[in-house]
């Protein structure tokens, strides 16, 4: 008798839908025969890493026959010095997704529950359901976290709460007072995972630095990445900062050598190149404002954003997405996030943003941006 392989998986995995990344440029060009395509789908830094990070990565290529430093000594030291925390508070990962997976495996069991926002990053429920635990999705408020409702949803069965600030894919954010009120309401037996993947891009007053709350809340874990402002998405480097005791538990499960040597070298150089980061933040701020204004001029609703992307309500998002693909412009449809009328658009270089706006103007019948 033939066995259906589906029954061999745990129930949580059986119900999962694979994460859908942004379409690669090579795939689009192969499928539709377009050339010179641009990708504004995955919130990458369109300028890539700075010259110091590139030089460090190139130098590390000479040691490819050697295993990387399994403890990430140099990277942890750089992070600890910059963040003013102990090296023992840091857990390294193969991108922040690896860290999120590690957190779920360390602190959740199938009998427990996690809480996240209605429009939460897809990696959260995948990590939770993948180990057989349950997820409660709390309805959003104005496309952002309803922190009061999320705190109210915490019961004795809830072991973990996921917050993203700013949120992906909507771009919304909450301030210091809101975070303080939330942390004060959540029992310390519940882990609070604060995802700050876009932390460096935010310039608004009142935006909280999660690491500043760690001493007061030992149940808080802050997650960040080198994939965004630092431009190292291809190398996959992420990290968590937490109470030393939580970090020690996560490091019991962390796979050895989970961050490769080239990634570690590039990340150290990228983190210490503060001038390059400051320039990237300023460029993104200006280009995001210009892109928002140009898209709004087409009569499309643009959600407020403090990251390096915009969430835009366009109506027939699936149709517009396909139309943009035919013009060689890749954006992100948000139907998997229960936002079927929205597209997420990464802030690109000025010429890429202008090309996007021209394509949007043509496809929506609005010629004002042409």
C-alpha cells in the first residue's frame, strides 16, 4: 500500500503554505523575455554594501577552505561595542529568519500559543506552526499593531508575542510610550520578540530602540539583520539581543557555523562603517518621500511608512502586478498577507523609482507622471 507522505509530517507543517519570496530578475526575464528588469519587491538596499564591507568580503574569500569562527567572536564584539551590551547577550543567525526560527524552537512547545498582528511577517506563523504550536492573529488597527488588543490576547497559554517595528509589509510603527505600555502589561513568563529589521532606516522622533529595554524586561528579545540598510542580503546575517540567560538557551540549539566566514567579515566592516549607513538612511528618507508623493499623485492610497518600502492600495493588485511584470518591474503583491488590493514597493534608486511611476501611470490610465 502506498503511503501519502503528507501524513508523515506534523499537523502544523501539513497546513503551511511555503513562503513566497520576491520574484528574481532572472526568473522574470526567462519567463517573459523582458530585458533590463528592475526588482522593487524584497526591500533590499538598492545600493548594496559599502566599499569597506565589499573589501572585507573579498579578503575573506582567501579562507574558504576553513570553517568560520563558530562563536562569531569578532562580529559579536563589534555588535556588543556598538549596542552597549554584553557579547553574551547576542545570538547570531543565518539571516534574521534563522534567528526567528531558533527562538520558536527554543521557547515554544506544541501545547503553547503565540500571538502576532493580523498583517505580521509571514516568517512568524511559519516558525510557530512548523513546530506544532498555535498562532492567534490579532486584528490590526489602521494597518498597524493594536498593542492594547494584543496585550489583552495574552493568556497563560501564550508563551510568545511577535511585534515588528516598523511592520512588514505595511510600514506602520509604534512609539516609545506604546511599547512601554505593552511591555508593562505582558507577564515575564511570555517572550516578547521585537523584530527591528528596518531599525536603522527610522528617523522619526519617539521611535524606540528595543535594546534600551532589555535590562528592565528579561523576557524581551530584539531581532535585527544586516540584509536591509547594510546591503548584505545575499550573505544572510542576522542576530538577536536578549538577556544573557535567554541567549545561552538559544545558543544550545544554534547550529555550529550557521554564519559563514565571508558574511561575518562583511558584517563587521558594514557595522563599523557608520558614515555609509548614515548616507543610506538619508538617501532612503528623501527617495521614499519623493516616491510616496509621485504615487499619491496618481490617485493611489499610500500607507505611512518609516522603512525602505511603501504599501500601496491599488485595487486590482494581481492585475497591476502582472502588468508591471510585463514592463520589467517587479513589486510584491500582498494577497498572501490578506491584503489583495495592495502592493508593497521597495524604495529603489531614483531612476528605478521614476521607471516604476511611469509604468504605474500607464497601467492605471493616469498620465500625469509620464
